[in-house]
């Protein structure tokens, strides 16, 4: 189980597209560095089941959704800009 | 207003467009009527390859430079028993039990893949580095080796079973449930008149009961039902013979036991024909030997009894009895030693004379001389002849040539006949005290006469020549099996 101050993240990817793979690698790196031990990542491959895009109204891939802590937040792209990801996830104040 | 309170489409449109322009995304989801959402790839035409990878029979994955799994195909999900969501994001090494495989590009290694958590399966692991966009990744292919291993195990088990059969010294055959022979040991192939594999058991090995009890047992089964029974039920210890010239005179013990597979299902039976011929022969030999021993012990007791009775009658005093009886028992013991040493085969006449007369012969052999051809005495003649020679020697010591210092005995013999051989032996004493005709017909003389005629089936003649007594004894030494089996000493009673 995730801690109260933990992050529940869901990354939507499309098989092995370069951006999908880059997004997984970047997200893993950022979390290890900035949220060690208090994050949970779920990776959804929309190539296998496109219907899963409905839940979070995904239109662009890759897209990262922060499910917890609330409110829900969304970052589109391969997460190569670490600063933007940290800001988008509210991990560091502006 | 919270960001997720309304559909994000419009709010995020700018961000999406910007992301597309910047090349931050490479796929979009579009709605297609009833089909629902569909993913459209913006770059490359990787779809055919993706389908190939998804549908291939090997497991495949892509791992990032740090070993974290970025992608898995459906087959790898099947092999591991986990959905892709549980595999992506894990470290590659966590898929393997024990030491993870060393990933050397284009080199295949073997490893043990976790399956459903704790179970494992052998896999061949192949890898190669590729660049995906800006990232270096490793493609890994995992091939299930368990089918291959299973085939190897089956082949090894088959080789093992074959070598066991080949080494078996007994006739062992394997029957299918319908009674057909599927395997046969080397010995079984020798016993069968024709190559046994492929035939029904009853056809390859036509059985005949060894005795009446087992005959009834075998007769209860028709040929077909015997085949079926041997192939399906345990069956032990029926003595049988095999029809046909090849195994005439041989006896076998027939046994069958079930053959089960790994699921404990009966898949046939193992039938053994143990060759009992030697064992039965040994049993018969032992029975004969015990009977023979019993017979011989009774004979010895009869001899001892009659010698004792006769000695009592002819002894004037207890002292005389003791001397005579002891001497005769010693002669008997010497005869038995000879028989034991020669395993009841018999002994040469010259050797018998040497052994029995040893106490009376001088060191230079001048007092008792032996002359005659080599001739083997049958075992049955050894005891009576020893007794006779002992009596003659005792008489010579008491009254004849050996009662003086200068007397001597010349023993000579000749053999006549070819098949029905007989021996004529002359015992000539010289240099003893002068004899009076008829004076020496004591017990010893009577014993000699009766043993020769009754036990050796021969004749005796004694001449009381004044120069010295001369015995002429003749007896047959032909094939003892063809003769009446003598009870040595029976004439003495």
C-alpha cells in the first residue's frame, strides 16, 4: 500500500513507440530521485487495450496521470523535461 | 474548479497540440464510432512488427539501460503468468530464479524463469542492444525450453529403460495393455523362436505348465485371456515350460507386474520369465545328496554294529575285544577318509593298499611289496576292501609273516576284462612261522571270505602253504551304476 503522502501515478503508453519508452524511463528516473519509496507507477499500454483510454480521456500518448494525491493532474509528453514534470506533479513549488 | 471536474479535451487541447509540435508525443487516441477509441501512431510504420512481436511464440521484452522493463509481449505474460502491468517497470533480473542471465548481445544463455510466482521454467535468453529514439534499450527474447527438456527427459528415460532391458540376464518383456510385446530383453529374444516385439505374448512364448497344480491354473485361461491378464494384473510364481525345441527341458517362473506412467495410470505390464532350470537341478541334486548321505550313515552304523557283534563273539577277553574292535574301527575310518578326500569317486588300488597297510610297512618298503597295474577302484569297493586288507594284515601280524622279524608279504594283482573289469589280487606271505593246514580259519578269515563274496561280489581262495599263507581274491570293478548297490559290511552281520 502507498503511504498517505505517496504518489499514485498512471502512465499511458502505446507499445514501444520511442516517446512511450522514453516516458517510462524518464518517469522511473524522476521518481527514484525525487520520490524514493513513496510512489507507485501503473503503466497502461493502449495498444493492447485502447478502451482503457476512456477512463482518463486520453488523447495524446504518452500521458502521465497523477491519481494521488488529489487533485488529479495530467502531463502530456515523454517527460524529458524534468523541471516541468516536478512542477506538474506538485513535487516542488514554482 | 478542480481540474478533473470536466472533460479535459478542450482544456488540454493546446497542450496536446504543443506536444505534437514539439515531438513530445508519438501517438494519439481517436474515437471511431462504435469501435471505440483507437490508437493512431504518428511516427513510423511499426505496426507490422508490433503484431509479429505480439504474436510470436517466444516471450519478448524491452529493457531500458538500467534494466527496467519497458515493454513485454503477450507471450511473455503467458510464460510468466503475469499481466503486462505487473511486468513493465520491474527490473529484468526479478523475472529469474537464482542468478539472472548475463546479457551478452547475440549470445543465447539459459536461465530459470519464474512462473506464477514460485514455479520456474527453463528458458533460453537472447538479447541485443538497440536505440529507440534517444534511449538505448535491450531487446530480450525468451524461449520456453520445457517442451525441449521434456523431450530430452523422455529420450533419456527410453535409453535408460532400453539399457536396463539389454543388461537383464532374465527374460523380461514389456506388454501393452492389449497383450502385445513392445520391448524385450536380450535373453527374452533368445528364448523366443521368432523376434518377440510386436507379437502377442502367448504367440511369442507358448506356455505349458510345469506341474499339475499350475496346469489347472493355466488351463483356466484361454490364450487371449492369459494375454490380457498378464498385461493388466499382477501375476506371480507359476512354474512353466516353453513349448518348442529351443527350450526343451528348461523350467521358468512366470511373473507379471503393472507398468504405470507418471500419472499412475496403467499403461501395460512387465512380464518376467525367470530361468529355474539350474535352480531345480541344484534342488534335485541336494535332495539326492541328502538321501545318499542318510543311506551312507545308516550303512556305517550297520557296519559298526556288525563289526562290534562279531568282535564280541570272537574275543576271549575284554582286552582282546578292545584291541580288535579299535583296529577295525581305524580301518573303517581310514576307508572313509579316502572316500572323503576323493569325493566318493574312488581311489587307485595301489594308493588304497599304501594307505591301509601304512602301519605295517617298513621304511624301505621291503616287508610289504606292491606290484600291479594302475586301476581305479569304485567308491563302493573302498570300505569292504579296506576291511579285508586290515583283517589280512592283522592275521599276518598275529600268526603270519609279520609276526617274525624276517617275514614279508608280496602283494600283486592283475586286471582282466575290458568293460566288465575285474581284479585278481594275490597276497603272498613268506618267512613267517610254519603253518598247519586249517589252523587259521578264525574270525578274521571268515570275515574276509564273507565280505569278498557278499560285498564285493567276488571269490576268495586261501592256501595254507607251509612257506606262508596265500590269499587269492578276485572281484569285479565295472561300472558301479550297473551293479547292485552293495551295503558294505552287510555280510559281516
